[in-house]
C-alpha cells in the first residue's frame, strides 16, 4: 500500500527509442529545474565533485552567480540564463583582454563525456540570442569544441557572433592552431535573434573524420543553418600520431574586450543540453518518448520509483551539493531506503548500463 505521507511530483525523463528497443548509446542530459544551486546542478552532470563553470566572479562577486535558472514563457519551463558585463567582468582573473562565462566538460569529467579517437559524439542544445545583442568585432563565441592536450589553444569548431553590417553568426573551423580559420558558414545574426533554436552537432573523431550541424527554429522547425563535411580532421595530429587526448564541448559567452565601445551588458539563454556517444539523428530525437517518474518530494526515509523507470534504468547515484558521492543504489525495488541520509538537498543521477543519463534535485527531510 502506498505511504500516504508522501507528497508527489513528476519528473519527465526522455528515453531515446530506436525501433522497439531502447538505445544503448550513452546519453547525458542537463536541464534547468528551478532557481538555486545552479552551479551544483551543472557540476553534478558534467563533472561530479569538480567545477565545470568558468565565470568572472573573482572580480565581480557582488553581482552573484553569472548563470541563473529562470522561467521561460516560450518554452514553458526553466532554462539557464548566462550573464556577462562589459565591466568589471574578465576571464577568471587570468586574462584581461577578454571575458567569459561558460560551462564545459574537461579532464575531470566522466569518460563518456569526453570524445576520444574513433568515437562519434553528438551534442544537442537549445539557445536564444536576445534581440539587440551586441557582439564584438573580434570574437564572441557562444559554443566551442575544444581539444585537450597538445595543440589545444584554439578551438577546433566554434559558433561565433561577430559585429558587422549586418551582425553575423559564423561556423568556424581551425585545423591546427598554426593555420588560419576556415569560415564554413556566415549568416545574418538576425536569423537567430529573439527566437529559440535547437542545434544538433555530430562529430566522428578522427584525422579523417566527419562533422555535421543543423540549427532549427523550435517554434516551426525551419532550418536556419545546415552544414556537413564528410572528410575533415576533428582531432589534431602531432609528431608521431594524434596530438590531442580528447575533444569536449563548451557553451556560454566568451568575448573579446578589445572593442568595448561596441559591447553592452548582455545575456543568452540555453536549455536542453545533451551529450551522447554514438550518432543520434534528428529523427531519433523527435521519436523520443517521455517516461513519467514518480518521486516523493520532499523525501523522508523512502524513495519511490515507478515500474517504468525501473525497466529503463538500473541504478542511481546520490551526491550532496559539494559533489560528494553519498551512495549508489540498484533499482531492484520500487522503494529505496534513504534513512541514513541527513536532511538537505541532494542530486540524484539515473544510471543506464553504468552511465549517468539524467540528474535531478531531491530534498531529504
């Protein structure tokens, strides 16, 4: 019999279907779930116990955190809003001719969030550039694919906003840091202003790899950017072989300060981040189903999970707000004993085939 002391809420977890069976591809998602503990939520997904947020708060702590979770009326849900200020923000008190607020995966992230030689990775996200956004004439990156190790100074791929007549959104590629930038796409920024768009970027990691990206409007599905390259180096060569250890994504606002007169205090909204190993096409995303997970909140001594979630996930991990792993539990039963946990806020990760796929907040009473 159901414990009547439980209050309930529903969390929607997206499960990708291929045919009639669930995909074995490792997929990790990050979604805003309400104000507060935003950095902790991001870290719990991208690198538990570590810091994946690059912000200017060393010099602008009075503003508070430069990423917030806000309710978006167009998407009818909470999203991430990234803030940047012409002054006094800089690049982590390291570089002073530029500034950034970005999130990333990196060397402390789980292996399934690092793109290594021979793998195919897919990055999916939504973003909204506000009307009147003021990009730098030098660079304003809102997405980067960067290498780690060896030749890793310049990003391999970027989506870059640039001041012009009119302002532009560019898709750029740098094969090696010693070579010039290739501008694969150069579109009017007005195509992206004031609307939510969804990007799907797929990269086969090899010295002769493949790259594709599509960006579509969320409201009507119209494609505003499409690019595909069947033979492109997506990891850099060094002496005697591959120079980089892995590639990884970054999202946010990273801009030059050499043209401050052209800039203003600005923001960009992001939502629905997804990182997966293995190719996920647009059709596979659109055929996703939504599984309803029953979760008592606040949780007292027992956590109740629906039969549906136990069919599709095999375990959970529970982290405190500092990123410390507090416990791992198998989903053999619909009721999990959490009586040993102290009262407070936790992050629960759902596991499928040993890989984390979804993180949600849980309040323990």
